[in-house]
C-alpha cells in the first residue's frame, strides 16, 4: 500500500513497524499517552527516598519513632502496591526491637506468641563489640489500598530491659578513633502497578 500524506495532515499506508528506529522520540508523545494499561503490571510508577545521615539514640522501653527516617508516597491507584526497601545502621548493648509502620499500623511483623514482641527485628546484641554497627536491610511489598498520602516509618525501643541505649548511624562506644564508623540509613518507597 502506498504511503499518502493527506490534506488534513494525517498519513495513511504506514504499517506497524514501518517507521525507522529513532523517528518517534519522547517529545513526540503526548502527555499521558502511555497509559497504565500500556505500562503493564509491575511497572514502577514513582520512587521516593529518605536518607538519614545524622545519629539517633533512645533508651525508651516502649516503641518510639526514629526521627528523620520516614517517607511519604501518594499512590495513583488504590490497587497498586508499595515496595518498601530499607537499610538501617543499628547498634545497641541491650535488647533492641525494630518495627516498620504504615501510618500508625504495624506491618511486616511476626505472629503473636505469648509474651514475645511482634517486630521486624529484635534480639540480644550485648555480645557484639561496642564499636560495631549492624546493618538491618530488607524489602516488603505492602498493599495500602488508598490513593491518599501514606507515610512509612520505623520505631525502636529496648522493650524488655532498662539501662540500655539504641543507636542509629553510630556505634555504642562511638569513640573518636578512625576505626569507629559513622554510617547512613535509608528508606525507599516505590509504587508498583498491579
């Protein structure tokens, strides 16, 4: 079929794949031309990151927010999921516990089991060298079921013991030597199309 440029500015006779590579670039696509249906399931629609480089400490026996380590995202569809990726640099001489929350709701915690604490991470760290910083990293695919702004955050506390501190981005001793570290922590949120 011959290619025809019509008087109204349209072109007929061009088959799918008939244009040479590179002839259609991003500038030629209309805003919103690539719909969610065309992007397909699993497409990453937006990414939000918070990085915390300063230190944090608490001696609380109840769960308390880790200041400066939260991120908010507004899903474009209530059916989409949020992939939460995190790395925390953790240190404690006691029994630290760590929780991930969506707003005020605990997510990614273990089942209830008598007196045991439901959390993301926990245990006795007193046997570690006081100059050590422990990485706690992972991912969780959440289903917030909303199109409202949603905040993800972490809480920590020495739930079962008094007299211990929990530190973020520094060691327990934090002595001013060149073999003691100052580290960073982060949380990344990605909206995943479903």
